[in-house]
C-alpha cells in the first residue's frame, strides 16, 4: 500500500441511502403467504398466584387457531437465569409477565382472542421499591424465595480502613440512578418459518449466534437446523441482547407449520423489554490535604427485577470500572443485586458505568470544594496515566486523559466561566473511563473473527457475525477492508450476523466492534491481499505488486490491470474458486478474579465532559451546552465518531433532566408510554461541542479505541457539579426535574431557618 486515504476520512455510511429512502427492510416489513399472527396476554398484577386459566372463549373467536400455554412449550425458560419462564404457569412476578400466546389468522383476531382469555388470580404482596426489597422483612418477590438478595459482590483491595482513618477529608453521599427505558425506535418484532425441519427466524438482535443457540434449546431443534436472518435494526442501546420475541415466533411457526409473526406494541416494550438497572448508591472518598485521592468505599443496591437477565453483569461493571480513572490506593466495593416485582432489567448503553461515574465524579468535586481546589486541579493530580496498571488490574496502554482535560477546558471556556457566572448559572465537569469490549461477560470467547471474500465477478464481501445497530459498524468495516485492498468503502459489501454465512460472534455489546472486530477484519483483509497479490504475480508473470485506487500496480508504479479484471483472471486460473481471507483477534484480556481484579479489555477509552446550565426560577434545569472530548485512539471515520458524541450526549441529557420510569403503588408504570416517558426532541437538545484526542493505541486497528458508549457516561455527573456551582446545592438523584429542584430549595430554606444545634 502506497497511500492511506480511507482511514481517517468521513466516508458516507454504506447503509445510509437504504435507510433514508425507506428501502431498508425491518422485521415488521416481512410478509409471507398464509402468515399467522401472535398476541401475548400479560399479567396485570405485580405479584400473584395463577389459580386458573380458561382459553375456551378465546378458541371460539373466529380466526383464532390455537392458544399456547406454559405446558405446551418444549422448555419453559426465558432468556435469563434458571427459574425464569417464557410463559407463567403458577405465578406472575411483574406487571407484563407473559401468560399466554394467542395465534390467529390476523392481528385483530389475535387481539380479540387474547382479551377473551380468563385468568383467576390470588394477588400477593409485592416487592416494588429497591431499598425496601433488600430488607429481610420485605415480601418475597417469588414464593420460592426466602430472600430478595440475588447476588452479593464484595471486592476489597488495600487498607481502606487505615486510609480513611488517616485522611484529612472524607466526603460521602447517597445517590439514586433510576431505571430507564432504552427507547429504541423499532419495537421488537420477529418472523419465523418452519419448512422441511428447518427453522428460519427473521428479526433484529445484537447477539445472532446466542439467539440461534437459545432458539435451538427452547424448541428442541438441532442448532444446525436453525438459521437466523438479520434485518435492519431500529436502534438497540442494549435492549436487543436478550429477547423472547424471536423464540415465541419460532414456537408459533413450529406449532402451526405456517409462517408466523409476533410484534410488540410500544406499551409491551416498556413493560417487557428489559429496561435498565436501577441503582441506589452509598459512596465515600477519602483524601489528604494535598488533594490526593486515597481510598473509596461504595455500596451499590441494584434492581435485577423479577429475575436476573443481565443485572449481575451490570453490577459487576459498576463495581470495578470507574476505579481505574484515578490512582486510588485502596477500594472496597459491595454490590447487592436485589430481586423486585418489576420487569427484569438488563443492558443499557454504558452498562452500569454512568451510574458509578454519577456518584464518584460528584464526590471528587466535593473533595475539591472542601480543599478549596478547582475541579480541574484535583482531577489532573489524580488521573491514571498511560502504560500503567490501575488499582483494579486494568492494564492501560494509551491514556489521553490529560489532553482531554486540556481540550475540554479550552473549548468550554472553563477558565473564564468557573466561579464567574451569574447566580443561577453554573459549569461543571466529569471525567470518564470505559472499555473497548470486555471479556467479563463472555468467559469462553473474548475475541472476534472475520472473513473477506473476493470473487470472480470482482465482488468483495466482508462477513462478520456482529450487528449493525445504527452505530456505523458496517461502514467502519468497509473502510478497513477498503484501506487494505486499495479500494473505497462503497466497493466493499458487508454481511453482518447471518448465521448461515458469517463466522461465530458473541455479538454487538461492550463497545467492542471498532477495536476487537476491526482488528479481525484488518487481519482478514491483509490475509486476502497477500493471497491475491501472490496469485497476480503468478498469472501476470510479474514481480512485486501493490493495490491502489482499484488498480493492480507494479512496484515501480506501472498500472498492470484493474483489480476487478485481475480477480477474474486469477479466479479463472483456480477453476472459479474465490479467494478467502480469514482473520481473528483475541485480545490479551483477563477473566476478573473473585475480587474483581483483572484487565478485561484490549484497551480503554477516556474522556472529559463539561456541562453549562441554567436553573430557572420555575425549577427547570436548562442545559445550555455540553463539551465532550474523547480519547478514541484514532478516528477512523470522524463524521460518524462525532455522530456518536451527539447521540450519546443527547441520550444522557434526556435521562439527566427529564426521563422517568417510576411505579405506582400497584407496580404500574407512571411512564409506560411515550406520552408520559419524556424524551428529548430537537427543540430540547443543548449545544454540543465534540472533540477528539488521538493517542494511537497499540492494540487497536490503526490505533483506534471505542467510542459507542463513552459519550453517555459523564454528562449526569458534570450536570450535578454544574448545578452545585449554580445554586450551592447538590442534587444526588436524577432526573433533575423542576419538582426535585423546588423541593431541594424548600429543604434548604427550612434548614437555614431551623439550624441544627451544634454539638459540643
């Protein structure tokens, strides 16, 4: 290769035209002749025993073909821990728990049949609030449970007690980070066919091969006879890792012998699609008088919901990851996962890291305040650096935290604004760390693999098992292959996730694609290039050649042929056999030990975010501007990377000031539709200034690290610090709604009028 023109260029998305013109096919777009439709009956109670289920009236509805109950299933287990179920039989454990699946000729008949099912319940006490559910006197969330404590993680490193005892400053507080809905555009939908003993499922997913395994296990079919055909995905943010919809559609197809479709309503998405994990956090930090952060204590209570889908994994990340941001000498973290009678919780962009940073970065500012240091100074003094091992075992290679801090300070105008803004206006910052992939959740396989095929026609295709969920992965993989083959991204086709064509993958999660999958594609493309050039030399009878601009060139620069024509001649010489390049990348990542110690990823991205806000007399918090600077190693596609910043910051803005998914006393969501669950629109979004620091990490393709999740991590913490700068009060629970702000004002006024007597 003589030039490098593709990597670092803002190439147009290879799937962009199909999406903006409406040509892209999503799961609900699929139609087959004689297709049947499903509709689920859900529990109206948070906790109840099922006394009886009567389906006679439902079966009498014209068009209803069958009603599937728990006893009709090959294996009644949901995509989660043992003890979960696809369809409830004896007990329901949250509003939305699935009870029956009606299969009908059309959606109207399925709906009418579902409403005709009669269920008798014995309503039981429910554990609805996280803190209350953790107490021994709480009602059990399931009749078989003696306690609602699902899992306890206890990680101790260093002499925490000793360092706290000798500290000059100790700060502590209680923080609340509520459950959130991922609010993806497309509700979960799946279509399945069962023909000649072969099951084919068309759907959206982040984990195609895990889904294939689940389909085989839950239908009793050999995995070799199950195919998953990926469709375009209308957003994910973690909500498409564990899904029952494709499994239930498959069961419908097998039971009826006809194509079957099951599509969730938006309300079903709120109740039944695994929202994020709620956190209650008690955290304290000890520091000396020079501002050195000595030790940290933390106790997380996390809401698993009715059973554990991914709550333990999310809790594990919160317990470990943020510690690597600073040079703590000792840490003690306890994470208690709690069962409640709420929807099972799972992944959400950031995966426990925004929650941990919300508490930790608020406390770092509190330490700075006590010591009369600036937020910039205390962070600069304590940041981890490049080429070091953090207290939790993370082996950090590149680390651009100091550069990110400098750039964030410059772009935000921090020096001019900090302590100089008028009352009601404030500026605050937060730093962040994340991981480029993580072996912690995939114990058997930490890497990625890719195939790049060059055919006689000149077509070059990348085959990978991951998902394009809107983040631009398909374009980045096309850029990497194009760079290595002397082409442009539009010359490369990319097939993602088709289990009949693509190599195995653990899926799209953990911000792993650019680093882990990108390396695999890089190595596969290099392998393919070497094969092609060797074949060209034999067929053309020439010396060393290289590929550039779609041409085959002699080492002296002479054009020998187009690559397309050269592939034709070389494949003909092989009796039509295509060239197959294969690549794998297995990072040197650890499985963390029982004390939460180990380096889980290939490399670690960092960043610094600054929020400027105004607190109105009405109590409304108006975020005016967010500056978001990220060490991403190398910007492979700067335009799409900036899009990740815009998207992540906007999502974090939403949960910081407006998104709420609370419950009433019966367990019914108070934000169970898009009318009540307030999402930001373009009229709400603040000014966003994004920037990059390129550190060229040695373990990423062309030096790249992850960027998909980092922009969401520090915004809430930076906003909390800005709110304190504006008001002198600290908010420790999001969202920062007018009601919460006004209550904080009233509490402060009451405290000022009724000061506590000083203890002698």
